C-alpha cells in the first residue's frame, strides 16, 4: 500500500478548495448577470412604454386638430377627401 504524501494531500486539498471557490464565484457572477439583464429589460420596457404613451398623445393631438379643421372648413375637408379618394382609385385601378 502506498502512503499519501502530506504535501500531495495539501496540494490536492488546495485544488479542491480552489475549485469550490471558483464554483461559488461563477454562481455569483451568474446571479449578477441575471440581475443586470433583468434591470436592462425593465429599463427597455419603461422606455418603450414612455414612447408608446408619447406617440398616443401625439396621435390624439393630431386627431383633435384634424377634427377642428374639418369643423372649421367642411368644404375644404370634403374636397380633400374627394381628391384623396380619386388618387387612391387611380392607384388601385392599375
């Protein structure tokens, strides 16, 4: 039977400890990456929500202006609608 060398046992234990520490570090790193990714996604969602809200407000403002223009200038609005319909009919006909 071979007797284990104390130096070899110490080195073997050092390697085991290093591997355990590396696993722990990788686990923490993985958790940090997950946290950063979630944070980035949350910021991205917030930006998209803000952009959608701004776009919705702009569309509503344009719709209000258009309604006001049509109320103030009904003949011009009808003429524009007839002209747009005519152009669209020409485009779809071909």
